[in-house]
């Protein structure tokens, strides 16, 4: 969004000649009205509905869910899984970006495509893969059984599923930032006698911090909200392996509308915070819009 | 790692032993969390008898889920192709109150967990919901039908076309347009002949990305749909149902079909982008 002012002035310059010809621009306002209508039906009304439904039961309704043990366990599990996933993906994302940035070797673009692969694979298929690996009839099933280790229907499976679906977020933000920063400053630091660690902390990291933060925000939002992959591996054991999104589905299926919407409210607030931070970073740190 | 002199005495393990730390971590992580799971699926699929694979993959219920998944995802992708082009156009070319807000909210489907999306869409599009109530008298039901699947898929694939078209539209030179305009081309002619061609690769990329995302979607669809075979059951839900019945072969075959389709779409996206670069680079 850094260039929003540029494109606005561009649009103004581009249209200056023809806009003087007509008074009221029917075409423009018709299109603007269409966009408002479409986004209202698909995004705005559904989003507002979350808040409306959650507060419909009043404070007692909210408190009832917020103090229920199953809800608190779901919040805790989601928080733990995210707290493990995001740092691991950060280390991976930084390493992958450092290994790939400003280098040229055969297969480089293939490797970038491979890192992006999890975004193309259905989360349910990702979960299935983990079941085939670690489930009791999977490759490592007998081995894990013998060792008494549980991965599927337990926290490690939930974490691995979340890692799989959020793997590319940080690498794909940091890589372009590293390429843009170039290698001159790092080389200078190395020439002046800085160790690789010092160079990383003092030179490399400061130059990519906003991109890293942007990737972290997106990774965090997806990790907290992941549903499909986690649904396959968690077993959805109430109070034990039920994350917040799974809690929402269960509450909905059991006609506990208040419970479902209270949990949804929490995740919707996360989405609002994510969008605001994303918007601020795009405007103030000049990070280009990025999907997913 | 690059400064070490290669010599004939070094074996194949040399690059691995002397790789930099970022390289080692990258490969270790990819192997553990990406290659190993993919290998598990593919190797499980190839151990099955080909006749058995064919029987499972073309089972009537499986065929109906492909129909619901792929046709509905394509419809959602195309609808968002048109809508996304208009949204990108309005956001880039016009100024109006609330513009920044709309621009920011486009990414909501990326930020809002799919379970929340499915929940709220199923409520407002149900027969007694805010929007579903208006359609009920006309005999149109959305929640718990295939239309519900379509609505959920439209929601989750909405940002892709907008976000692929926006930067291209911003970089588009206004000169060609003005030239066409001043030479007497109509608004529609200018749009079709001058503006649309350079945008097409971005639109198609966005549609393919949205399609790919919609095909794999589980969370929002499972909540808004009735999940009834031959009506609104999608392939990812069928995989989970097969797993719940401990039918690992069934889940594996359908999972492999989905994986292959995803890879094919990825290839198409890369081809579109390569062509786009060649023509409009």
C-alpha cells in the first residue's frame, strides 16, 4: 500500500482528460455500488453477524462459555500449538530465505516452488499424510506404539499438521526483503570483523524486521485458525485434543449456538487485529500486499 | 562452504557435511515436515492394486464428490474472476469514501478462521437468517445445499483475483488507453482491446489460485453444507469420512486424486505466469 498515493495520483492523471466531459459519473458509481453490495453480501454482513450473534445472549451468555472448562481447554490447546508452531516456522523461514537469497544455482526456483507447496495441498490431505505416517497403522505406527509415544490424536500431531499448512508464510515474506536489501552491508560487516552471528543480528535482521513481522502475523492467524488438517489428526477428543476451530464446529453441531459464537468472537477479534496490523505494515513499512 | 576446494577424494557427502547452517536447517525441516508426509501418501497409494485404485477412485460416491468439489470450485473461481476484476478496478482507478476500509477488508478470508466463516455464513444464509430469509419465499435455499458450498467457496477464494490484478492495473500505462480513447474508441472497446489483454494473465492466475484453494477447502464448507453424498458432499469431507471408517485405502486414493489435481493447477498457474511474462514482461 505504500504506492497507494502513487496510483491514486496516477488514476487522477489518467482520467483527468475524460472526466471533465460528464458531470456525474454513472459508470463509476454503478461499479462502486456493485463492489459495496458484493463485499457486503460475502464479507461484511457475515463478519458483523459474528459480533451480533455473540452478544445476543448478553454478558451472562458470554461468561457462561468463557468459564466452561471445555472452552478454556480449547483456548489453551490452540495457544500451545501456535506457540510451538510459529517459532519453529520462523527459524525455518529465516534459514530458507538466507539459504536462497542473493544466490544463483540450478534448481533454485524449483526449491522456492517446493517451499510454497503446502499452500497448494488441501489441509485435509496434509492431515491424511500424517495419519499414514504416524497413525497406528502408519509407517512409524508400530515403532511409536512400542515406545509409548502418541502423535496422532495428540498434541504432536496437531503441531505437525499446523506446521505443514503454515510452513511457507515466513520464508515467502523474508526472501524478497533479503534480496532487496542486497549483500553489501553484510559483506562490509564481515570485512570489519563481525562474526556471522553478529552480522545476522546487527545487519541482516534489522533490514528484514518488518517483512518478518508481516510473515509472523499471517502465520499466527493461520496457525490459530487451522481447521482441516487439525480435524484429521486431532481425533477431536473434547477437553483434550479439541482446538478452538474444532470447538466451534462441535458446539454448532450440538446446537450450542451461544458457545459456537463466543469462540467465534474470540477468533474474529484475532482476525481484526491481524487485518489492522497487516494494513499498518503495508502502509508504513512499504510491504507489498500479499495473499494467503 | 563455497570457498572449499573440490577435490577428487571428496565423496557425495561432502556438500552435505560442509553446507551452511541455513541450508542444513532448511533441508532437515523440509524432509521432516514436507517430503516425508508426501512420500507416505504416494508410497501408500502405489502399494495398492491398480484395479483396486481405479475401483475406489471411480466409485459413484467418489465421482459425485469430484463433481461437487471441482465444478463448484470452478464456479466460485469464475464468479470471483469477474467480481475481483471489478473490485480491483474500482480500488485502483476511483476515489470514494470508504476505499481504504474496503481495500483492507478484502483480506478478511485470509485472516478469519474458516470455522468462523462457515459458522456465520451458515447462520445468515439459513432459511431464517438475515439473508437466507429473503430468498426462502423464492424457493432458494443456501445453507445445507450445494449453493451453500458455493457461497463458502466464494468467500474463501475472494481475495485472490483482486490481489493478483491490483498490482498489474497499478503499473498499467494510462497512455495506451488515452491514445485509444482519443482515436475514437468507445469506453467498452478501450476496455476490451487495450486494458483487458494485459490483465488477463493476472485474472487467470487469480482464478486458478482461488479454484485451488476452494478445491482443498474443508472448514467453512463442512459447516455450511449438509454433507450428503450425491448432493453437497465434497471430496475433503469424504476423505475424513473414509478415515473415520478406518478405510485407509479409500482415503489414500481420494487424497492422491486431490493432490494430483492441486499439482496440475500449480503447473497451469506457472504456465500462465510464464506466458504473461513473455507477452507483457
